[in-house]
C-alpha cells in the first residue's frame, strides 16, 4: 500500500513538475529519480514514472511550440560568438516541412575557438532538428579533428564498475592536465545495471565486454575506431574500450538497432521516452562527432547523426544531468577555464578535473 500511495502522489504532482522543468531546464529530475525514488520504489516502477515524466514534458512542449519558434540561442561561449568555419560546411540543413525553412545557422558549422590551435579549426559546432513532428527537438554537434586530437576514456570513482567492486580514478590524468593539452571532456555511457555494457581501460576490466554491440576502441596514439565486437582481438596498443548498446548507424546507414530488444538496450522502456540523449559517431575520414539534444528517442538521435555525416555511431548516456560536453581552455601551470557546450547543460568541468563518479571521455592535443 505504501508503494502505491507514493506512486499516486508522484503522478499527481507530475504536471506541475513538468511545467516547472520547462521553466527551469536545469532541474535534475533524473538525478532525483536515481537518488531518491529508486531506493524507495525499485527499478521497474521508477523507470515507469521517469518515462511518464519525460513523455508528459514532451507533450507540453508539443502544445507550446505550435505557437512559438524554438529558441536556438543554445550555445554557451566564453568569448562571445565564435567565427564561422569555412572548412566544415558539408552538413545539409534539415528541412522540416515544405513550407518551413531552416532556422538561422541551422546546419552551418562554426568554429569553437581554442588557444592551443590558433590557426586551425579542431572543434566545430552546429545544430539540426531531426524530428518533423518536434521542431523544438534540437540536436547539437561537436566535430573533432582527430588528425590533431587524441581521445581516451576514464572510469568513474564508482560507475560503471563499482557494482563489481572495480573502482576507477574518475579524474583526467595529471600528466594531461599538467601538460596543458586538455581540450574537452564529455559524458560516457550507462551505469552497469542499465545494460551491462562493457568497459576496459588500460587492460583493467570494469565491466566485461559483450558480443554484437557497437564498441568504441581507443589506442595509445590517440586514434579511435568503432567496431562490431564479436570477441576478436582489438590490437596490442588498445588503451580504452567502451560499449553502450547497438549501432545506431552502421556503414552510413541507420540500423534497425533492435529498439525493443532488452538484450540490446537493457531497460527497454527508456527507449520509448523523449528525453535528453547523447551519442558519438565516426566520419569516413576518421573524425569524431558528438551529438546531444532534447526530446529525442534513439531513432531521432540516429537520424541526426546520419545527417551529420557519420558512418558508424552509437548512443551514449541519456537524461539531463548526465548529458554534458565541456570545453577547456588552458591557463598555464595545469590550470584551465572551462564551460559547457550548451547553456542548458550541466557544467561538469570541475568534476572531471578533480573526481567524478561516472565514466567519461577526454580529448587532448596530440604531441
């Protein structure tokens, strides 16, 4: 009875809560679900309520955005508006309907300035809207030039391996920080219980790898590739491996990715809810593209990534508190200023430098 009463009360306040979240998008609804509701209600009921919460919020947005134009002043910048990038213009703007034109700068790549590369564009950003029925669902991209950048993955102090008693450092290594070569960091994947997806860092197994999943593999020279893992050797110089579900895009084509298969997705109900999602893909020339946006399903995230020109892609973490991309500018002596890609993103820059409980990726200048 107690559990049913709690559920009933929670449902009664859902509408008011969703309206509040619309007015204040930094509210950590998903964080509250993990820390407060899950111990009380259990995984299944919490996920059901979480799905109801986000889908109701999406329904409210549908009504609101019938009458107003979506706000696309979404990017945070530490130094005003960055200059347009003329080197990266191959992303085709998304046309929602025949009588609707793209919003200003939709699909146009702009440079993210970085003092380590005054003469090159190594990071660029843009946005698209992949869902014709949801013009407010805006997916932002960061394209990373991997000819000049390297990438590694780091385990969190607890997730994903803590349930196995395998804990990570949860911090960007001091040699990277002190060398003043840190460029960016962004969120990793799901907790272990949300899919049992594999993760290995420097031969330390945090969660065992599983077959038939999209698998991001990082090497000691800073290079990266995404493979369909079937137990094959991945190379002697592997320094990091992260899985997080099925391929969204494979060989340039959006996959079926078994959306209703628990073997592929873990908590299946989370794939039908419209929430913040993130993903990562690789272009044909080896560059990385990070994607993040609101009111997405895996399908619309896949559409966005395919529009951005990736040949292979997979989903990363979901929900507002966990989707984050941080840009670092070196100040010397191992110190940095930092800011999130989007105004609506959690600023996790300090945590990545000093200790964070979830896994993440970090990007650095190759030396």
